[in-house]
């Protein structure tokens, strides 16, 4: 129990003394949760949550309902955890979104990775660029099943015309974490590129987002 831990080793006291950077993930979670259960300290509860979820990535995938299924986690603690994780995501992308100019597939990945890599369904996102490759709009055009996101060319180019876009970059995620393009991804890309040639709005790339990895169909010679 926490009361049995020396005061200078308790999470909040350690954080005051050494700062957040010196804390383990379990200790940081314990600061957020504040209390444990009748038989567990907040640190032990946090360690159990991380172990069962497979780490912070797995914990970020949990819904409030799923978190509440864990012993020692009620609605308030579940919402505290989800709020902290969401703040982390927002901080990660706040600076990136300040001046979104796309020069490479890596720029695309940097812009959208934190939004897409945790999702459990495929999301098809379009980035609309002006003549200087600055992002002038962004829209999620389709949310698919676990392994399929379908978008029709008319939906994509209707949105592009609405924003007076000069070009488009298509993006979608693979919930498996493996960004390797599927045959369906390649086929869809060819359809969109052909439609873009007809309409006069170039599809510059189609980037597939995995877990901290990405694949560019342009770089792979598929378009």
C-alpha cells in the first residue's frame, strides 16, 4: 500500500523532487489516478493497467467503458486517463499544425501520424494543397471497417473544388500498424490519379499510415 512506501518514494513527492522526466510511466499514471484500490497502491494499479493493455499505446486504444472494466477504475479515473492521453496527442501535433507545408511524404506522416495511428478503423483523409504546397484544407472522407476504407473519386474532387485546391494528397491508416499498401490501395490510387488528370487537380501522393511508420505510393513507384 502507498502508506507503506517511504514518503520520498511516493509518486507525487518524487515528481516534486525530481520532475516528471525522471518518472516511470506507471508513476506518472499514478499521479493522474491519485489513489489505488483497497489492496493496491496507485503505482501498482497503474502497473497492472499498463501490463494488461500492453503499454501506453494499448491504453490509448481503450474506451472509457473498457477502462471501467478494470478493477479499481471507475468513470472518474477512466475519464482522467483519457483526458491526459488526449492532451498528449494535442501537444504532439500543436506545433506541427502551425505551418503545414508539404514537401515530402515524411511531412505528411508528421502532420497526421498522431491523429491516425491509434485508430481502430481505416480513415481516408484528404489534404488539399494550394500552388505553394501549403495545406488549405483537410477532410476525413470515409471511415471504413477494420481493414477497408472506400472513397469515391467524386467525393474527393468535390471537396477539392470546394476549397479551390491545386493538388491533393490522399492519406489513410492501417489499424494493423503495417503501412504496406494493399492491392486495393493501389487500385484505388490509380482511379483517383486518373480522375485527377481529367479534372485538372493532381493527386500528388497516397500515404498509408501505420504505427510510427508510413508508406508512400509515390515513392514506391505505384503512381
